[in-house]
C-alpha cells in the first residue's frame, strides 16, 4: 500500500501555454487520440506505472487473485494553470472506498484509483466525519490513548487494514484533475491486460463531462472585471469508455456507474451507455437514494434492483455489502463465458 | 466546540427554481441587498446563531477575551440545485486552521468559520496527509494503541485541543457554498457587534468571485449534449467587504487576504482593496510562496514583509507563528486608537 504523495493537487505547470501544443481536437484523429496528443501526462506517471506493474506481477505469480481496479471520488477541471479555481464533481468517494473493502473481503486485490484526500478504504470510518481526529483520543496517566468508546471497533478495522497491507492486496493511486485521471486509467488498464478476464474495472469515480483544453488555459488567476460576468467555455471530455472496452482492456469485465438526480431518465441513460460502449454492466443510482438502492442494468435489458430493507437501513448495513458479492458473481460468469 | 453537522454539503433545495424569486440584481438596491433578497438563508442558520450568541455572551461575561472570527477554506458555487457539479476555489484551509491555533495561544477566543472537511485547528496535524488515519495506530497485546513514533507529539496537540475545548474558546462553524458563507458571515458579524473593537475579522477563506444566481439554477444535473460545449455564465459576487466595514461590524478590526499568482500585481491589488473598502489591513501572498512570506499592506501604503529565514524553513517553523503576534499588535493599536 503506497502512502506517497505525487503532488496531484499541485498546479500542473507542465506544458503551460505552450503554443506548440495544437488546439484540441486535431482533424482526422479520434477525439481520444487527439486528447492524449494535445495534453501532457502527469510527470509522476512512470513511477506509479512501475509500482502497478510490480503489484500485478506479484499477484499473477504468487496469489492468483483477481484484481479490481476501483475508481473513486470526483475529478477536477482546472480553469487556470496556476490552479486557484476549478470545477469539481460532487463525490466524497464513499461508494468507491466502501466497495474496495468488500472486494478485499471477497478475495480480490484492489487498485484504488482515487481523488486525493477523498475517502480511503478502512480509514473512511474515521475521516470526513464531523468528529475531529482528536475526539477519538484521551489522555490517561500522562499518556495518549484511544478512547475506550472507540477502541474495540477501531481494532477490528485496523486488523483488516493491516491484513490488506501485509498481503500486498491494496495499492492506492491518487489523482486530482480529470487529465491525471485519464492518463492514469489508460496506463493502469494497459498494465492490467496481462490479467485477461481476471481483471475487473469498477468505475465509480465521478468524472467530469467537460474540460478546458490545455492550449486554452490561462497561466494566471483569472482576474475579475469591474462589471464582468465570467463565461467559462468548456469542451466535452471524449468518451474514453469505448477505448477501454475496445483497446485498452478488451478482455476485462467493465462496470460503469450512472448517477442521475432525475429518476425518469436513469434507466434510459444506463441502457444508452451499454448500447454505446458495449460493456458488461451499468450500475444506476439516484443521488437522493444512492445509499439505499441501485439498479444493475445489463445488455440483455434486464434491470435488477438491489435494495436495503428498512431493517438493514436501521442497522447501518452498507449497500456495498450486497452490491459486491453480486458483482463478483457477474465477474465469475464473465470469466467462464 | 461544536462537532455537529449542519449538512452544509447537501443539496440546497430551499427555493429551488422558485419563479417568485426575482432575478438578481434588483434595480434600485445595492448589489448586497439584492443578493440577500434573492437568495435563501441556509435552514440551519438560526441554530448556529443561538450557539454563536451564547459563545460571545460567555466571553463578554466571564473571560473578557478578544474574539477573532477566522474564515478558512474555499467556497463552492453549485451549478445545479441537486448539486453534482460545482466550481470550487483551491484552499485546503491551512492558513486559517494554523492561524486559529496561534490566536488561541495568544489568548483569543476563536470563531472558526470553515469549509466543511477542510483543515481544522489541531486535528490538521493528522488529517489531509498522505498518512492514513490508521497508520498512526498499532496493535499490541490485543489492544489498539497510538504508535510510539507519534504518541509524544500527539499528546501535546491533544492537550492544546482539550484546553481550547474546556475553556470554551473555540467554536467551529461550517459552510460549503458561497451562499452559506455569506449568510453566516453576515449573521456572525452582527452577533459580534456587541464586542465592539475587541472583535477581529481575519478573512482567510478563498471566497468565489463569481456565482450562479439561485433564480437561474437548474433543478437537475446538467445533461451533456452530443456535440456540446458547456457554457457557464456566472455573475460577480457582490463585494461584501464594504458592508462588513460600514454596517455589519463597523467598530471591529478587519483583515482581508489577497492571494495572487502573478507577483507584479500583488501590491497594487492589495492597495486597491484598502482604497475601496477602507478597512485596516490586507495580508498579501503569492500562491507559490505563501508558506514562506506574506506582506502586510496598510492604508498608509506601508508594506511590511514577514518572511521565514532559511533556518526557520528548515526547522518547520510555521509562518503563522510570526503573522499572528504581529496581527495582535495591530489589533491592540486599533483598540487603543
């Protein structure tokens, strides 16, 4: 498990206002090809690539585990090169971090591609709460201790966390911007080709639909004008899912998420995504009810709702404890198909 | 110290697409008046107001402490009513959280008006690091403990935190959106009127310059179009600092921050802010060097740089340990003026 920082949240100064970088898109190329040609890879990518390859190699040789690449949290779209302002997508990373734990419990190794400082597996139980870190501690006999109110449960979580670490089953890979996300996902999926059908992509991150091309990004903070409105003119992010299905990881099982706020269009949008990208499963959910119910939509048009009972809601059962075993079943079917 | 959540990060559904809400701005009113008339206050505001008033009353009656209202972290601008996308301002809240600790050490009571989940005084030492929460823990004899590597320092931090709690010297007030920030700042400054010159505003939050008026906000997630660009047409946030100086808290000392990335315009912009708002002090800083140097700019055009020496940088001295005593001196001068 890597705890190293790659400064994903620092300003991306690579290629800043480089007029040699052609404007996006380039005629005659697919939008995806254009994207990678007109944008710079994060400088830390080779280092992460080496770690990922060694993680995958380890499991191929020693454990035979399946690997889930779980994406989690929202991507940002910087509006300036020295980033002060950015557009963000709402996501604390709850779905991804929780799902990663259940993948680990179900015997998978997990590549956790996450927004830096979003929720992480295991530590999620104690971060992003309104409880301050120090509220878990007490002083006793001039020593600091975990408060007895929290210690027993925290010990259980620590054991699971240490088990994931000591078995080399979890690797944490951060991103901040949509550009970092896209380059890292491409690299990760190419590294996972070796796993064939034993690789699973569980794309729970909230990826921006729009972005500001690097060639048009101002160097400095946008200055507000006396009377002025700000008009931000963004391009649509190319649809990378088709690349993932066709080229980057053609044998892997690919699961995408569809989050909507309007329930009348959820199924239609999930089905449209499957038609367009030809992948295996869309998990649909509504912002308002996403912790209580989701729907599995498959290419045969089946709609399979997964819902917590009232009793399960009361007793804080996590819906991911129902989702992941069902995903694992689907993955097994895919491997045997 | 309050650890309660006010759901500041939940969708703000109050007044959603209410066509009775007039479009912003209304002719014949100041922009600030128009803003508050055309936008809804957060529903939790009365509850926070009661807490703040009792906090202020406590210090007026019992301690005679000065009170600093410290704002910290970035505000968001939701682009939809059921918020999926928002524009954010880069700020982890380091300046505000660190400064709050030094205000407390210098005998102030502190109202910490902060972006929810940004850094908090004291706990900041252990959150938002690439260290996972659980990396501070070890298991020993079937019990969970703080790792001996961290325990001694953490005990010192815990003691300071507990001292702030037990002396009722720190109150945490969260915000997420720029709208929540503005309504809460107005309420807080009116509550602080009673403190007269003993109140200090230390406005370190990164507040959006632009916002999307509630009357124009779509109810549901913006749908991406097949070919489409996204054009976000934003209004400028009214300049509330003049209200703060003239009406809300006319006797308090007010300190604002100016963060730029281009060093050639920093002083000019700081001076322009003082000319415009007629407050007491601007602390200027550049994104690139903000942890090593800042400049105090005053209405008499004096520029006073506060810089860490190389040795101080090496030994991790925090620049706020120099900034706050200097601010306290200025506040004393203001009180005696």
